[in-house]
């Protein structure tokens, strides 16, 4: 049994990126209209990629990070999601200190300029999920 799931982008122009979950949460709270405070329950099947009827990868949320010059919130940097805010909250609820999200190159560079600790997901990085979640949705024959 693998120790975790491979991390894949949901969209090709959003590169999987590790970001500190607490910092992401603070940036996300700025946009109260789309902020997801909690997630209760199991993950959703389409958050994962399957191969041979087994879950083998987690698909990242697609996010954007805006600096104060591009902000619609009184010159305050913020984060928002194209999709995936529920899966990001779910990962945060599991207690991860860093979570993988998909960022376009310009948002990655903007995060670095803002001093947000981000790093691109390496090919051998995995998302270490509990065994019961890794087995959820798998089809055993």
C-alpha cells in the first residue's frame, strides 16, 4: 500500500503547488462571499484520479492569489478559487499544515513577491491520506 496519493493538476495551466494552510485560510477569509468555513463528511469521488479501479491521485483545487494592487478588497491581498474550495477545506479539516493547490505561474510569482511560502509539488511528492480515505471509492474485485 502506498503512503499517499500522487498529486495532479485539475487544469493544465494550474501547476500543483504546496502552500501553508493557515496562510491560505487567512487570504481566503478576505473574500467572505466564497469562503468555506468547514467541511463535514467524506471527500467527493471527482477529487481523485483512478487507474485500474483504484484511487491513485488527488486532483488539486485551482486557486488565484491577488496582491494589494489587484485587490477588490481595500488593497488587501486575497485568495480565491476557480474550483476546489471544498476539497481545500476538507484537507484543512484533516489537519494538514501544507496543502496542494493549483496556481498559474503569475499567481505563483505573486505569492513569492508577497512573501507567502509556496513551492511547486515535486514529481515524487505524495499526499499522505489515512488508509480508510485512500480505500474509499476503490472497486475491489
